[in-house]
């Protein structure tokens, strides 16, 4: 399994960041973690007919929101400031 750190940033409340990312099909995961070990996990759900998909929230202790657009994602932090590190697992 290949892992890539795609984001490491101190966020203020409700701040957003854009990350270039291209999901690699079924089973791709996006995992966020803060400094205290809390996690948010998103699993790529593909639609092979339309060649599109989205990151489905599996677990989210961080209040992170994800919006996927063709080739990039927008990450929005929740209501409090925190350091987030995002890892893309293929």
C-alpha cells in the first residue's frame, strides 16, 4: 500500500485549503489526524459509468469537511483551530 502526505497545516476555525489529488479507484482512503490523535477517515466511492466519485465520510472526530472536484479537494476545518495532517492511502 502506498501512502502520501498531502496536507500538513495549522488551521484556524472554519479555514479551508485546496489540495491537488487524484483518487486511484476503489479502496483509496484519505485520513486526517490532529496532534492529539483524533481522526477523520474518508473512503473513495467511485462511479465507473460516469468516471467520477466522491470521498464518503467513514469516521470524523475532527469536524473536517471534504468537497471533491475534478482533480482536487477542498478541506474545511471545523469550529476550532487545530493542526491537521492528511495522508492519502492507495
